[in-house]
């Protein structure tokens, strides 16, 4: 079994035990009745799938069940799993176009305070370093001295050089220097850790736009990935945050952190359905290696 499949199973354990195991038990019956559909709807909403997404998902399942004239519970469960996978299978829109082999891949990491952004950045850097890629981290969260120190600590842990300026410095200048350093040191990846900010703060969102423009000065196709770190434990509240960040800087992917810390893992369906943004990674624990690439089939198999 692949390591990331095991990590996915570990990450959704609480969610499976709290809600999705109950969904599985619904299909232990011989046939599906109206009461079963009602219970299924209630369980999905309770698991944080969301009212609208749940209605859309069940409507698709019912249509296929009716079209194929299915009645057995296991047949309906199979259709449910397939429709869940379809809902989670969002095409990756990270930009590789125009990126030359000599240019480093630039990843801009954004998110609100407390989302697990810097730790997720470290996990990402660890993953790249483990693959033999040279990584440079940009400490563009200059608003807090502690954030710079934290990234320097993680840099040592993951064997990645950290480019940092003094606290209260220009975040854009840090990003610029980090990308320049990557070119001169022949690094393959630059990860820019930005300040955790409230999505409603106009000036802070403008700062993110500035960093994005500066990244494009070295390479018109950069940043090649704009990764939003979302805290899975915030549930539906995280969707509003994601919409603001998408409007400001065009989110390409989501890193769903702290998935192991919530029993309401159904939020992944709401994210994919309402935002139409792919989940690239999931956080499955507190250690550096506790992260997995998100795979729709593995996720659905793990919860059901």
C-alpha cells in the first residue's frame, strides 16, 4: 500500500468514525427506501458537506440509481462513491506554461492567521527536499519577528535555505531576493511564506497582489502555484475566506491542514463543489512527514 494512502486513512480516521461509518451502515440494509435517503442527507450535512453540496450530490446519485434501475443497497453505495469521486476530481490549474527548465518553481503560500500556514510550508519544503530538490524559503511574513524565526527553525529542519529581512521590512523585497537567490544557487523550488491575514483586510490583500506581481518580474509565468492553506477544523467558515483570497490572488490549489483534527472531513466536498479549486495536499498530523497529496479515490475509499 502506498505511504500516502496510509496517511490519508490516518487523516480521516476521526471523520470516518464519527460520521462516515454511520453512512456505511445505512447500506447494510437490503434495499434503499425514502427513510434511508433522509438519513443519508442528515449524516452528510452533519459531516460538514454542506446543505447545497449534499443536495447536489444526492440528486446525482438518485438520477443514476433511477436511470440504471438499481435497488440493492450495495449498488447504491457504489454509485454514491463514484459521484463523490467525481465531485472531488477538479482539474489541476497550477501554471507550468512558459516555465523554463532553468527557472525555479515558485509557490506562493497564503492563508489566515492560525490556519497552519507556516507549518504546512515546512511540510511542503520537506517533501521537495526528500525528493532531492533544492528548496529556498522566503520569510515574507515580515509583520511578526516570531514568524521569521519560526521559518528559520523549519528551514534548518528541512535542509532549506531561508531568505529573510528584518521585521517590518518589505515582503515583496524578500520574495524578490529569494527568487534571485534560487536562480543564482540553481534551486528548483521557491516557497514564499506570507503573513497570515484576515481576508477582509484590504491593505493586506493588496500586499499579496504586490508579492505576486514581483514574482512575475523574474518569470512571467510565476508564481506557478498559489496555494491557500485552509484549516479543516474551521469547516464552512473557511469557504468565505477562500473566496476572498481567490478574488485577490487567484488561488490555484488548496492545502487542507489539520484534517486529522476534525471529525467533519466532509468539508472537502463543499470546497471542491463551491470553489471549484482542487485540493492539492492534506495535513494528516503534526510531524513534517504528516502530509499527503490529495487523491479523490483514496479519500473516498478511506471514509467509506
